[in-house]
C-alpha cells in the first residue's frame, strides 16, 4: 500500500507498504489491463476527464528530455525508496525480480521465472548475463545481499514490513534464489515488483558503504545509470548501453527539483521542462488550455480519504463518523480539490485494484457500501441520537496542496451543517508527513486528509491497514474477526479466493468508517508535444518508464 499526504509526500510504509505489485507467474494470475473508474462527466464532479491506457509510442530516439519532480530525494538507496520523487527516478535505474507493467499487470523482471513449489516457498530463477552498471554480472549472491539489506534491522528499511514473514533468503544455485516464509503470504511475491525486490551489485553497494544512494553510482541494472547529482537542483541519468532489454530512446534524462507548484506549472507551460507526473490539481485548467503539450490521466489505484485518528473522543461513536460521511460534499470536493479529475466514492479501495476478481466478487465488494451522496437530514439525526451536538473536533490541514487544504475545509463545512464544532489546525508542508510517522504529531488531532495508493494491484494492500497494530491504523482499531480475515486473505494465493475474503473485509471497514472515503484520484501526466511514450498509470513508480520516452514524430 502506499499513501501520500498529498502529491506524494507519502508517509506510507514504515511507504508503509503502500506499494507495488508482483506475483509469481505460476501461482498468481497475471493481472489483465485494469479499467479505471468511470468517466465522471455525469457525476456532478465538474469537468469530464478520460483515463487513457497510455500515450502514443515514440517515433524515434532523442538526445535528452527534462522532467519535473516536486522534491529532491534525500537518497536513492532502494531500501528507503518509499515516496514519489525517489521512485520516479529510481524505477529507471534499478530493476526488481518481478515487474509491474503499464497496464498494472505482472511479468518477469530480473527473475526469468518465479515458482511456488509449496505454500511457504518461492523460488526465483534469474536471467543469465545481466550486467550491473559497475560492469559486474548479476548472480544469486547479489540477490541474497539485496534482499538481506531490506531485512537488516540496522538499515531501517522502508520495506521491512514486506519481509515480516520471511525466515530465509538463500542461494540455491548460481542463478537461483529461494525464499522461505513463516506462513503463506500472497502479498510478498507481489511486492517483489516494487523497490522491495530491487537487486544491486553486492560489490558495488559494499564499495560505496554508508554513502550508498547519495554518492557515486547505484550499481543497478536498469536502462539508465546515475550520471550526476547537482544537490538542490537536478539529477541526470545517462543511457546504459549494456542494458539487457530494449535500448532507451533518450540518451539522457534530467530530473529537475521544482518544489513550488506554480513554478513547476510555468516550467511545463514554457517548455523549460518537458514533462512530469503528479501535476498540481490547481494547474489542470492552465495546462489543458496551453499549447505546449498535453495533460493525460491514467489509473492511479488511489483513493482520497479522511483518516480518523482518535476513537476515544466524539468520533468513537460510529454514529458521529457516519454523520460526517453523510454530510460530506464529495462531488464538490472533486470539483474544487481535484480539479474535476476524480470520482466521488464510498469505497476505500479503487475499483481497478479488483481486476483479478470475478464480476460477482467485485459486485459483492461494492454493493451496499455507505452512500457517497450527501444526506444532511439523516446526518443531523445521527448527531442528535449520539448526543454530539456542539462536540468539538480538530482536523489537520496544510498548504501542501489543494487536495489536503480543500478537503479539510469540506470536512469543516460538513460538520458545521450538522451541529459539530470542527476546527482546523494548520500544519506546515514540511511537517505534514510527521502525521503518518509520529504519534506525538497526531496529539490533539481527530482527523486528517490521507491519500492512499496501492503499490500492488490487490485491494488487500489497503485493507490490511485496519488490522490490529498495523502501521497506518492510527486510531488503534482492533477486531479479532477482522484480523482473522486479513490472515486468511493473506494466506490465499488464488486471486479469486482471496478476493472473496477481501470483499468481506471491505464491507467491514466501510461500515465502521475508520477512514472516510471521499474520491478516486487518477494519475496525472503532462508531456510536451515533442515527446511521447510515457505510461499514464501509477506503474511508473516501479516500471522503467523513461526508457519508453522518445520523439513524438
């Protein structure tokens, strides 16, 4: 799973697992292309938008292109690559055992085959002759070392939670690695397509030592290698001519750190930079009207929510949470906060995350969910029944982005209309992420906006967050039956069987409103008219997207 406080400042894991998908081809069905949420032109959410499966293939090679990212990565060490800026860059330099494809499916990566001979064993047979950027050739020893860095407590890896059921990672052949699990874990093999499954040269990592990820090369295998890092300004990647796969169409990529949303938008409109993901929602209209390039939308596997952080106060009464959900103007928020590009929803999970499930199971997961349309009369009645009229609640807000600030305002407006006293607490953008990582930062706060994106095409990725003790279970919710359901679903390798269990978990979590779901939010992408080829989906977080970018004509 993954979440972001906003345009990617993601606190996720501990990304909190908020992330990618993988799967052993033999045991996990390769997920078909995912259809996103319906075009919302008729849902009252404002300007219609269309989800595109991709952008046209590049017509030829180019010397270079530039890309805007909203922040400078603190490091490019794959073990702590948990946020948008790091992964947007790293996905083009480092490769994983498995690969998430632009259609949100799965295919072999550095492993040519993944097999599951018994429920607690995964065997990865590696490709032969794969070269690292440092000139060495990949072996099973490099894989064992790379996964070992994720498991080492001294590394404080952001992906450590993905390895919680792993008991051993061993070399069982020159090009074979075997992973033993404590118990069946359907999520682990999927995460081998994320940064959790990255393989780097053991010798290269050890040579760099503590400076790995901040100084020198990354000793990975991707279509680009790290060339230069101008601190505070940019990172430059150069095409790796020894790459095992299709040659990158651009000889160079320059990532520019543009932290101010207006500056980022102006750079796109002027042609100063050629493209970018995570476009500021307040810039959609300007970019659509400009002539420099095209604004695209793709499946984001993302939902915008209001996270409940305190079940000891007024929100401990389910009637109060239901009342707030009923009073919230989701379509109004989509228009104002998401620039009209989104779909109001009462579901915690994105519909496309259920791509592997049958239609019958998908229907069971979404039928009977709390309504997404406002009903103020019913909401006021619930507040009166709960004796909560005048109850004080505090919602965190921030100027980090409209999707945060305007959602907090919408929650305040909803509460005011039903008799609650909701106050906003403004938090600086650079401190907002602390809400996800520091319990002390959440003291005195009852709710805050939370955008969550899956890193794997599996709805269980999000719903594990309400298990007792889960990293993102900020309110401390605990239910033995729910926990048992999560365990059963995690142990189920068959996608349909797992989906049936997860459908029940979805209804359970939705009824209790531990997060109040608000909207599905697509991935946004802007491309200058001179380039094309970039995927439109959130797969760019782990797929080498920049290698596909080339001349538009």
